[in-house]
C-alpha cells in the first residue's frame, strides 16, 4: 500500500522534471514504460502466489 502512495507522490514530479528537460513528447513513452512495469510486476506476484498455493497443497510449505 505504501508503494502506491510513493508512486502517486513522485511520478508527477519526476515526469515534470523529465518533461522540462526532454519535452512533452516523452509522455507516451513514460506512460508505456510504467504500464509495462506494472504488468510485469503483477504477473510476478501471481506466479509467487501460485507457487505458495502449491506448497500448501503438498504440505511442504510454511
């Protein structure tokens, strides 16, 4: 939960600095990078959850 607040706090500020240095044309790339990063991290979390469920079902996990 804290990560969501950190992202919501700093992403606009970081984008503002990047946009001033590079230009507004970087916005689609900026949004795409973070969207892809979000999807990758969500899939990684789902994979970890599935592995945890398998351990519980087999009785070898704690």
